[in-house]
């Protein structure tokens, strides 16, 4: 079908973009902005589907995972966040290492292969606390790593090597938000800046730690800001090859200071997934994070370029449920996941955190 677009009466800009895609040539930033502003949704779906199948055929990846959220006590107060609390504030929590280890032990009976640790950036915790936690469990995003290493007053590379030696083998993509400094100043002025976020991931890749990357969209950013954000990630991937998946994350409006701007539509979500798949040509995987989108909408995203559904979750994250996500207690059985994927015409493939294949469940 993509060849039909190239041969059709579509405008020349779209036809040239399609020709680049067919020849495996990365599209330009101007091309990407054109897709956001001018392209028809059906054409975006066709182009994105062509790319996702060239990378992953009909495979849709998932894993058996849980989230550990050590605390929602956080030094930052990002305007889009519905999750963070200050010490002593109502609704705050802080788990001990022993409590978190016990949770992992209990959940390990279900065969989990990934523990995703993300939460608030606690003001009192430095690197060696997290090294101890990683020795027991493993994880952390760049923002958390930045604070723990800075607080411990050691070099970034040295800190990453300590974490790697403790067992950290991959880093989630959180904290990227939108890299544009003007937008970042408005929505998360205190948080790790874009240059530092990119440097942490670059150095992690160089010491042998893989990572993912995210983009928070649908708030006060423009299409230009989205393209700029993806461009920086694509450039870094060209240097290191250390990113595994790109994860578009939708702004959810409840219980935060940006609630007045509302949320973008499902149609815009799907267009964004398709454009991310088309532009991020050196990323093999695009993840539709179902606890954010909801199961039904994440299923639709599989036809707009996404090839990863995340995992079982086991009702272990509150970040999106506190912001108004449909699934207030996110949980997905393997049977349900297989049904969602197969009914959309794809094949469910169980993976590890670093995308080693464990099992295909059949189309």
C-alpha cells in the first residue's frame, strides 16, 4: 500500500517522504513537521505500518513486569505531575529496601522478568543507598541517577560504573519530558536539564547500560518542539546505538497545575505514534504504554507503528492512575494480553528488558 502513495496523485512532498522511507533514508525535520501539519491520518498509518513491519514483522513485544515506586516524595514539583508529594504531605509514601525486596520476592512467583523502578527524587537519598537497592532489585531513570550521583559528589561515569557493577543493566526513559529549554522552564524548571539527561544516557550507553527514551506530549509544546526533541534522540542514537525503545507519553490532566489545558484527542495520539515511528528511523521499537493509553487505545496504536505493549504491570504503578488514566489498578494477564494482540492481527512475543526473545504466543 505504501507504494500506492508514492505512485498516487498525492502532493510531491508526501511522495518524496514515502520514497525516502522505501529507500530507508531518514526523513528530515522539515519532513516530520510536514507530517504533523499536513499529512492525512490514513497515509500516516500506512507509512508507519510499513516501517514497523520492516523492523518487527507482525511481532508485538511484552514482558512480565512490575513497577517498584520507592517513594513519591520528590524534590521537584513539575507542573504536569499528579504524583509527587513533599515530606509529611498527605498521600506521600516511602518504602524501605526490605519492603521493596519482599514485594519483588512475592511477585517473582509469577515469573516476572523485569522490575521497573521509578518514583520521586527523594531529597535524602544518595548513590550508595541506591547501589544497595540495585544489588537487591535493579533500575532507575536518568533524573534519579543525576540526583543520586550529584548528591554523592562523584563523577558521572564513575557513578554509572558503580550502578552497573551493582547490577543495573538498563535505564528507563523517564524524565526526558520535552527537551526545549523554554518549554522545560515552564513545566519542570528544577528538573535535570536536557543536556544532562542526554549526557547521562550517552555515558550509560558507553559503559554498557542500555536505555529507553520518552517524550511527554500533548501539553504546551508545539509540533516544532516534538520534532526538536526527537531529533536530539535520533542524533544520540546514531552515535551510540544504545537506545532500545522510544515511548511517547501522553500528558494526563487530572490533579496537576496544567489541568486547565485539557487533553488531546485519540486521533492526535494515533497520528503522533505514526509520526514517531516514521521519524525515529534508528529506533527498532516504539512502545504503546497501555497503563497510560488504556488497553483498547494501545491496541489501536499497534496499527500506527507501535510494536511494544509494555507488560503485565500487576497493579504496581500509580503515576498515571493518579493523573486520571482509565485503568486505576493497571493489571494485564498473559491470556488477556495475548487476546488483545492477536485480535489486532499481530503475534505476542515475550521479551526480557533488553529485548531478548523468550517466547512467541502465536498469531
